């Protein structure tokens, strides 16, 4: 951490002298750093103005997912979902972050059955018994929000339904583990403890991420248990929790399109995602 003199302007941009602003906060961080925590750069802490913008974006992302929920059914194509999301996003003065991001060709990710994430919408027709994740990231007035949810199409198998519900519960448990001035690795510990009891595996190659000012920011969020201490969670951080849970093995492969990630063993996969804000006292779900 950079050291500031007491009479310097505070790093947070408040215009106040350091001694009247964040000096006590930084002294507290120094204590955590001595304990072995990684301290991320202070730009991970969002300002009140930025948080307001992210929440506004999140409201639209929530509306988009509700719109998809009202329309999705057997017989429609994943390309139709892309059209719905694209048109609704543009109609509301926003842009879809996935479109043209590192060459991604569509406005939304649609991940079907054994697709873990980053499925590309196309002419695939949804059929009775499918499970599908729809992942929406919206940019409104420069602010990003990111969320996804599962949809069960018609009469899915009991195994599929249980997996979808378990992934939703894993998300809740992961968010519950987020504490201001806690260890970010507690998220993965909590999720893995839950999934191990059910016999499900957790994808290790992909995780959650900071979001708000850009599509992907620090911190990276693992959803499985890792040894040692990780980054310190700070009030004002905004990041996603999005565990990807497989019915079979955790290993995955990326298809030749360089985007679509599938389970290596062909087993079903499910994922739910929220963007969350860490507050002084806990967590607020933005979307």
C-alpha cells in the first residue's frame, strides 16, 4: 500500500486531507496485511456515484432476465433469446456487453444442458426437458451489471431439477459467506462444503469477478476451496458470485468456436449469478 502523509489529499478523491478521511481505514488495512491478507488496489472500492450507476444498470439487467422468463419455452431458438435481449437492451438506451467482447458474436450467453458457460446463441431449438442458463451483462451510461439464471424447459428430469436448485442454493451460500474485512476465499470454502455433500463438482477454470466500471475487474472469485489466505474483502467492492456446478466431473473443455465451455464428461451443468455490493455491515445484491 502506498504511504500518504497526514496532510496529503486523500487517495479516495474526496478532496479532504488524508488525516481527516481514510487514515484510520488504511491503518486497519495495514494490520490485515501483516496478518497475511492480500490487499487489492483501492480503485476496487466504488464511489457513491459509481454504485448508483451500477445499481441503475442492474435494474435493467433484472428487467431483461424477467422478460426472458416470461417468453422462454420449448420450441424457441437460442437465437431468438439473443434477439429479445438485444432489442430490449437497445430500446432502454443501453448496450449488451458481450457483443463483440474479444470477438464474442452475440448479445447474450445461452448455455444449454452440458454447456457450462459462454454458449453462443444460434438456431438450436429448446426442447422439453432442457435446462439453460441465460447470462446478461448490461452497460448503461458506462456502468456494467452482470447476472444469470437457469430456466427449466417443460418437464425436466428430477436429476436436472435437483442440479438447478443446488446451483441456486450454492449461490446463496456463497454470498452468505461474504463479509466486510473477511477473506474472499471463504466463498469457495462455503460452496464446496455444500456441493461435496451432494456429490456435485465445482468448475475450477472459471470464476466470478469484479464488475461495474469494466466487464471484468479485480477481484477474481473462486467458487472452490483453496488453501491459504486470499484477498481482503473491502466495503465498496462490487463483484459477481456465479458458481458453476456440474453433475459429474469438474473438468471442462472449450469448443472450436473458442467460447463455448462444456463439461468434459458430458454431464449437466448449472449456474446462477448475482452482482453484489459489499457494504460496511454485510452484502447487498445489486442484481
